[in-house]
């Protein structure tokens, strides 16, 4: 499981020293949310989770609009 997190971090251009730092911080509580939280602390965007409230606001869909 740890390897899949590391693979995704590398695939998203996270620096090796940051990957090591993140993995050390979350080693006993390895979850997608915790990794994303550590990524954000280092100035990266989330990789593993999506905030759907922000996503909906971004696209501002009006599903009732028939135009």
C-alpha cells in the first residue's frame, strides 16, 4: 500500500525529499486524507481526495436550465 502512495506522489512530480517527509509524518496513520493534508502543508495540490463542494462551485452547473 505504501508503494502505491509513493508511485502516485512521484507521478505527480512531488520532490523526493517531500515524499520522504510526508511518508515519515503519516507512517502510523496512512490515509489519502492525511497524505493530502501533508501535501497542502508543503504547497502542493491534493492528489488523493476531491472536495466536491469546491468542484461544484467551480463549474457552477445549473441542471434545471433547459436552454
